[in-house]
C-alpha cells in the first residue's frame, strides 16, 4: 500500500492487462533475438515512384498502396537473389524457396486493444502492384473479433490450437517449428515487410530483430538534396532497414540484394506499365 504522500508523487495512472496478444508478440520477438542478424540501413530515392503513384491516382482515379508497391519491389529483388528466400532446416540443410511469401502486420482494433495482426501475401513475386494493393485493402476491411489473431482465410487446426494453448505449449510448438523450414514458411512466410512510417511522421530507420529470416522495415520519408544528372535536386528519400540471418545469408548476397532492391525502387518497378 502507498501512503497519500507517495500517491501524490506518482500521480494518476491507468492499469492495462498484459494481453495474450502482447504475450504472443513477446514470444516471437524472443525467437527473432536468437538469430545472428546483419542489418543494412539504407536511404532510397523514391521520388519517381511517388510521382508515378500520384499520376495514376489523378489520371485513372485508382488507388495504389505505397507499401504494396514496396512489397512488389522486394519480391522482385528476392527472386533475383534467392538466398534471401530461405530457411535453415534442422542442423545440416537450408531450404531455398521459389515463391516469395510476404507477411505483413495490419493494425486493427480488437476489443479494447489496437494491435498488429498477421497476414501473409502468398506468391507476391507472381502478383502485380494492383493485385497486391487490392489484397491489402481487402484484408484491412476484414471484420475482426476479440478472438481474432490472424487475418485472411481460415485457421488450420494447428494454428487454432497454438493460439489458444497455454504459453508453455506455445514455446514447445515454437521449438518444433524452429527446426522445420516448411513449417516456418507455411505459418510465417519467407520475407517480412513492415511499414512503421505509415502510422505517422517517422523521420528515421526502424531496426527490426528479423522475423522471418529476411525482413525489410520501412521507416519515414524525408526530403533532402540529391544528385540527379550532375545537378542538385530536392528528392524524397525512404529510410529502409534490411535484416538477414547471417547463418543463412552472407554479406555478398546481401549486398547484391540491396543493390537490386535499390535499383527497382529508384526506377519505380511495377508502376510504369499499369
């Protein structure tokens, strides 16, 4: 118990429960912290892409998700650098996948809590920007309840069991999934994308611990001088953090991926012929 003087020094406060959703997030973050991650902090000129997205809206009245466009760029760059689309399997194998499955967080209101909910865009490498945009917009409008933990489609028996299980069971299931590349791809995708900058002014990088093995975190966009055709111009630069698991990906493949991703994003990949 606190005395009146102590309460006066503490002031008013609100008590909130450490919800099951927050406990699940903490468990996944601890799993991500186990990896030997390498981080690449980038500033990528997205002036052309933003202009193309704006022109499309003005001329055709259509909506293009900026995050959806980045997902397309990431998926295209990953296909050219498939080492990043992989998971370790057991102790002696690495599974390299053909399809790029990209999990994204979608912030939704569930009960008394606003929380990021998981959704996986399957085969993002085979979809264009408009298809990815429609998929994101559809899932953003999906109805949720207090019990909803994942978005899109139905839950498998294993997913429903895992979400409802006590924390000790969840830890055992995560230990089992840790050894299986196939389970990780099925339930977590292969290359994560998260856009922190979309939720407000965020003039910097978002440094992720990396779930899944390769993760692209989008920070804020700032205007600053850049050199274009030997002239100084004011450009829009997006802060991007690329995280890879060094157990699976070495520096050279990471450098090639970063170069490829930068080229796609600076040239407005997927926006010029829609």
